[in-house]
C-alpha cells in the first residue's frame, strides 16, 4: 500500500515552525531546530511532511551513506576509491527520514562491529548505524528531552561536524553524516540541559491555534486526510510542487547571497545587547539571514532578515531576569532587534567573509 504523508503546505498556522524547517532545508548547516509545544500541535506532522516535500536526491549507486556524486569533498572512503578508479554508477533516492527511537543505544546510532561477518569470515566489518542512514536527510527525535543526554550530545556533535567517526572493537571508521536535526518535545515533561539547548540552532515554541476559524480548518483538513488521503494530497499537489521548487532554487541561490562587515557588526551588537553567551548565536543568525534572503531570491541580507533570524535563534538563549527560566517571546526579540538595528550608526560599507570583490582581493595579496 502507498503511504500518504500529510502535505507540508496543508498545515494550518505555525508560521515560525514552518519557516524554520524551510530555512534548514535551504541550508542544513544552520544547525537544526528544536520545536517545543503541547501535544497535538503538528510537531511530528511537520517534520515528516518536510521530508516528503523535498525532492529525490542523486547519489552513488550502492553507497551505504548515499554520497552525492558532485560533492567529492565529502565522499566516504568506498566512494572515493570508486571515483578515483572511474568505476561508479549513480542513482536516485528519496530524501532519507530517520525516526530516532527513544530506546536507541549509542551503538545503534553511530554503528559498531558486524559480529556475524566477523564470525563467518574472520574479518572485522563496520556495521553502519542510524547516522549512516540519515546522511543528507532528516533525523527526527521525538521527545528529545527524554533521550539520554549522552545520546543527544553524540547526535548534535555529528550534526555540527558533518561526519561520524567510530573507534571501537578495534575498528576505526569515518563516514559523512550531514543531516538536518529536528527535535520535538513537550515542555511539561521536562527540559533539556542548557548546554544541549544551545546546540540547537533554532528553538520554536508553538501552541494550539486560538482563532476558532483556524481550529475549524484544522479539524476539517485532518478529517479530509483521514477519509481520503489520496484525494486530499492531490488537492495540494500544486502548492507542494511550487514550494519544493522554491526551496531548490533557494539552495542554488544561497551562494550568491552576500553580507557585509556592517551586517556582522549589527549581529554582534544585537547578541551583546541581549547578553547572549558564546558566539554560536552570531553565526546561526548570519546563516539564517542568508537563507531568508535566498528564499526571497535576494543577493544581500537586510535588517529585517537579521531581526527575523534573531527571533528564531535567541529565544532559548536569553533569560528574562536573573535566575528566571522564562524565555523572552520571539516577537519581543524581533521588535527589540529592529529597534537596535535602526539606531545603529552607519559604518562605511565593505564586504566581509567570502564576499570580497576583486580590488579587495588584490589588496590582500599585496
């Protein structure tokens, strides 16, 4: 039987959650998203819908890690050898979606020794884990706050580095593990440690819709999907295709989005004013702002991009008052960010990062 997934574009409301997921799809290097909310607010639905929305991937045929034929820099050892010998084929696959079980052990996640092969042929073989399956895909951890802290840390380390390095039972093995980490949780069941919270790039807190008309629409769409999923999904085909194409175009456009030294200074002023610890937030805000610009097919970021990026990046990194556990609301962050950016003195514009023009490059060489 064909399995139908509730369409991403059919989800009612929850605009920040959907935007964060889209931006992470445009640039997985942003670092994933933690979605907090009570039961029945479409957290799991949105995560699965994103994977179903994304197009098929071109990959190396027979590769256990789904290596991208055009990304030779991140080949696994097996694909690098085949590529060097010109003995490889390519194929297509759906974007991987791995649902992390609560009972998952570290061995199941990172991989371990294949004892069956070791006993039959006397040689050590690496048995890939979930991180191998999810390479270039989406890793979904429901009730992430109930997972062992060490397991969550392992996942976030792999997501940040883009590789999985295994050293155990005499095996040393490294393979690519580039994926979008989506964690969901119900705050009533406990929270993550601050150190782990900070590792998620975005944090979105969602609630049930308060507008009666929106709640009615949610009920109607849910019932329509349950009664005839094929017809319901086909009614959103056009919207799904348009959004998927827009994400693909934004992925290609991302490298064209420039930022200036003033943009970085503005982000630094913003995070300093909110007393944000560390520098991860500054980097995430810049990446998110660039993805926002790419989604709108603009070649430069704006103060509005930075303000919106801050509202997705800072809620779980700001404490309202000494010793308080209540996070500041995203709309308050966005409003204050806009005010700070508007009042900043304008410094002479000059490119930053990888956006130096040819004259600047010549000066640097000299």
